[in-house]
C-alpha cells in the first residue's frame, strides 16, 4: 500500500510542471520572438479613432505614458474611442496587462476593451471585453456581404477578471478565422468563423481610468 501511495505521489509531482506551464501565459513560456508595442510619450505610431466612426475625435487628450512605471494610462475623460496602433496584423498573439483605477462606489461598471483586427476607421471591429462582468469576445464582422454583430458573452467559460486595482494578464490569439481569449490562466472565450483575417490593434477608452502595460506581440 505504501509503495502504491509513493508511486501516485511521484506521478503527481511529475505532472505538476506540465499543469503549471499550461496555466502560464505564452509570453512566460516562450519569451523569445516578441515585439514590444508600448508607445513612446508622444504616442507616435498610434492614432485616436472615435466610436462610432461618424463622430469627431474629442479634443481632450486622455492618453498619457508614464515612463517611470512603464504604463499607458487612459483617463477616460476624452470620449469613447480606440487608440489604434498603426500597423496591420494577420495571425498573432497579443499580450497585454491592464487594471482599472478603483472608484469609491462599489457598483462601478468599469468598461474598456482590446480591439482586434479593426478596420482603418473602426466600422469593423472585434473586441476582448474587460470589466467586472468578465472577459469575452464580441464585435462587428462581415457575413453575407453585410456587417453582422456577434456577442459571445453567454459562452464565456468563466469570469476571471480581478477587482479594480489589480493587474489582469490577457492574451489574444488570432489564427485564421478563429480568435481565442486567454485571461489570468485560462482560455475564457473563442470566436470561430471570423471573415476578417487582418486588421489593427486598439485600446478602448470608455469613461473609466485604466492602465495598460507590457504590451507585446508575436506574429505567426
């Protein structure tokens, strides 16, 4: 009996590194081959795109870079918009870490998102939602020659979003017609059948202060 228990314990220990590796981000497991996308203080290479695209850009600047902490901060006080990175991508893994600045009210509905394969002016968009309700994929793709909205909130596997003030680690996998959303150790949402297979990355401003850091991309 003792020999059997020792065998089981040894087998569990042998499997432990594998299970741990599966829970870590791809950036941790494969640190080579990534490109840093953190913007410079003047935001060169990034552009503000209003949501919806028919609106003009709010004159208030709400994006700043804190070089001391290595964070990009959105105050949430400059209108609903994307901060779009001005390079188009096809297949990739995008790693980003984010946290909301806590508000005194307990029921604050923090809101923001990560844009994936955005069109140049944002009429087509795929988004990884961020907020207390969870993280899932939704957006506007093209179906039958028309714009078509998809929302996968009900298919979200688990709400793994941490409370405001704590850092979340997110990775978005874009592979052909499939998008997968990994958050804090687990894939929580998947979108299959996307017709748009190239586009731009974006960060969403939607009325709440949020910080982003460690933004890196690995192309496939």
